[in-house]
C-alpha cells in the first residue's frame, strides 16, 4: 500500500513546482510558424446579447398539427420546441385554450391546475377525449381533471432514477431494446441537481411508464375513440438537460453505446400524435428516405495526422463517400506537440479538400482546459494570437473567440475550400459560451459532445449559454463512435455495426470520430464500416448534412381535407434536397398532378432533387 510523503518533503517540492510555473509564465513564447502575407481576420467578431426565445414564433400551422397549450411562458418550452422540430412533428404553441382545442391532439405544458387555467378552459379540455381527441397533460396537479386522466392524486419526488415502459400498448410497442424499455432520468447517486418528478397515485389502468419504485410516471386512459395521457416528468426541461450537456451522470455510457433516452420520449410523442391525428404527416430525419445518416469525421491533432488523413480521404473517395476533417491549426510548438501546420504541410489541406472532403476547425491550441477559457474580445488575429499550452492544466493567452476566429481564418485561406462552418473542440472541452461564440464567428455546425452524454442519437439546435431561455442558430451533431475508448477500433466493427442497426430503426444520426494518428486497423475499420452500411445509409460531410438539417428545421406543413381528398401544403423557406415525408398509410398520392420527381412508396413520400418555396400535393384517402 503506497504511503503519503511526509510534510517536510512536500513543502520543497511544492516550492520548486511554483518556481518552475512562475519561470514558464515569464519566459518568451516561441515564434509561430509564419505563412508569408497572412494576417487576420481583419474584421472583429461580436457576440450578440441573449434574446429570449419567443413562443409567438411558433403560432402558425394547420389544424392537423399538435397544439401546445402553454400555461407558463417562463417554463422550459424551448426544449420541447427544439425536440419536436428534431423528430419532425408539426406543432403550434398558444396560450389560448379555445385556439388549442381546434386541434385533435392538444398538449398542456408545463402544468395543469386551477392556478393556471380557468374553469371554462378546464372543462373544455376534459371534453376533448370524449369527443375523440387526444389530451396530453404534464404535471397534472388538479383542476378536476384527475378522472379524465384516470388517477386519483399525485406526489412529488426527487429520488427517482428510471422510467420503465409498458410495451403492451400500441404507442410504446416499438421500444424493443432494453435501453429503450428502461431509460435513465436521474443519476443513481443522489445530488442537488436531480430532476424532480410527479408520480400519479391509484391509476385506474396499468401505467404506460413507471418509475423505478413502481409508481405511475405516465398514465394512459382511453375514452371511446379518444385518449388522455398524463406525464410526470417535465419533458422540455429534460430535453434541455441533454441538449445542453448538463446530464450530470444520467447517461449509462460516455461514448460507443446506445443511449436513446430523449429519442424514446420524442418517438413516444410522435406515436401518440399519429394515434390521435388521422391526417398526421411528419418529416423524416434522414435524406433520400434512407434509414441512417452517417458522417465520418477525423480529428487531426497530431504531427503525423495531417499526412495520414490523405489515406483516409482517398479510401473514402474510392468508396464513393465523403467526410469531415477537423484540423487543429497548430502553428506553435508547446507541451502538446510540434507545430505541424506549416507552409510545408499546408498543401495536405488542399489535397484532402480536393478529394471532396470538408475541412472543419479543431481549434488552435487543442487545450485540455478550453472549457475554462475566457470569451475574448473578438479581435484576436493571426499571427498575434499565440495561446501556449504548458501542461494538461495550464494554457496561457487562449480565448474562446481566438480559438474560433484564428483557426477559421487560417483554414479558409490555406485549404482553398472556403471558410469552415463546422467545429469540434479539442478533447471535447465545451465552454458554456461556445454556442453563441460559434455563431459570432461564422460557424454553423458543432460536433462537440457525444451522443451518449446528450442522451440522443439525433441532431438538435443549441441554446445560448447552454441554458433554457435563448437559442442560437447553431446546431449540434453529436458523436456516436470514437476510437480511443475500449478495445482497438479495428476490433470493434461488429459492435459498431450492431449499434448502427439500433439507431437506424428510427432514422438516427451516426457520427464516427477517428484520429488518423495511424492508418492500419483504423483505416480498415473505416473501409469495412462503409461497406457494411452503404446500402442502407446516407453518407456525407457535416457541412452537407448540417445544411440539409437546418433547411428541414425551417420547413412547415399544413393539411386541409374535403371528404376523401387531402391537400398537403409544404413550405420550404430554404432550398432542401431529397426530403422524405411520412404520411398516413391510407393516403395515395395523386401522381398525375404531383410535380416531377415526387414519388410514394408505402407511407413514405420522397421529394427527389432540390426544392424550395411552396409545394402542393394532393392525396386520396383509401377506403
């Protein structure tokens, strides 16, 4: 058993360490590698102040959309809006109960009680299921609606750790994997940050989901052809915990595992919506109607990686796919490594870009304490910006804006492929101010956290300060598989393909992170993974998929009906290629009047090619 050093030994060691640190802090920094004639960026970057998200921006939509009756505008509704956008479910938000009740499926969020709704509104909501509609309530505290939802009371609890689904019900039957049937909601070790939940007492029917102690977490009561569901968790808040990388020990894996926690809850809402709305149309999550989106990414943060990356790019190009190369713009030799972005090595960037690969930023310093960097003044420029890494815990003169601005400037000039729009921090260090800093410096897409810690295998929009009230225009594409945890990457292909199979069941995203410090088994893994997935997956760069996703996020749809005829009006504010729609199984596309390139296969309608503006489609409902 090791012994502690005596105090008389520790004191001189600490003194020497402090003296060494002081000397290192005072010594001059080595000059950066010089790119003749390069200096910039010239323009300053300004981080916009936080603007509170407006629920009023989500008021437009057809009566077939899910209606969210918002009972507290200061709640975490933004997380719910981002999640519904991600899963492709059309919705509107209103604070007017009568407006909401024009829709067949109504969600009341974040609470139902006599304190937030008047008696007329409560009575009207109670009637909805009896008239064939679907009522979804969160935190149903009273208001006389307990009989509608089928329970007698509730209790508050902060100690629950899991949701366990009853898969005997139609809306939850698809949750076949153990990690779908049981999802974590709080860490097993109690903390002050645990999320409070509501348990519904004496439910009349078996619960749709229960907590780990058996108490009812989500209830379901059929009412004739209508339905009433009561949720005991604040889904908007829980979504933001994952999206903001604040899960704080909820996840079962850091990476390389299946963690569909948020996806299960969003799919459940989509299933409830489809159950209650006969004209439900949703947006598919993968381009071209494929089952899975795959983005191959490479972190180039080592002396030999830039040269090795060309072998990965050539192999991907030969297989007919592309990927994103996140390049550290390392022009200073420090504790981390030599300066490997030099005039001699820079042509490798153009070679990789010339093979159809995207060049993204992987920061300047690749510091292990990037999450602790100050924001900066937005005027950092090359070659004056000289962050220096002394060791794993000390980096001098680094700023968040400097890492973004300078790396983007250098890569934009040296790669010959335009300014980068995708970013990944070194060591996945994630400052709270990163989302708005990315937006201020021209980045649009982030791949900064793992899917497991985000609790989702789908993309999502980032919040300002990783908080609950303001949003940015930047989107996150979390990492699914990485190469440094566990066994050698080349030995993990069966597990990686099995994981892809689980995620593709609901059209998820599969981002692969490879460090090209070597070729060998890692390159072989890439080649075999492509061969194993190419027939059923969409492959592309983060820039390509990110552009598709953002345009999809802006899309809206509206359905109007007359007898057995349905008119679908799809509005695409941004150009969007190969979007798929999921329509009711009884709908039949009027092919004669449909624009060229639009086809139907089963309940999937594919809009081939690039489209924008308004698109009208006619359908007939089969008997």
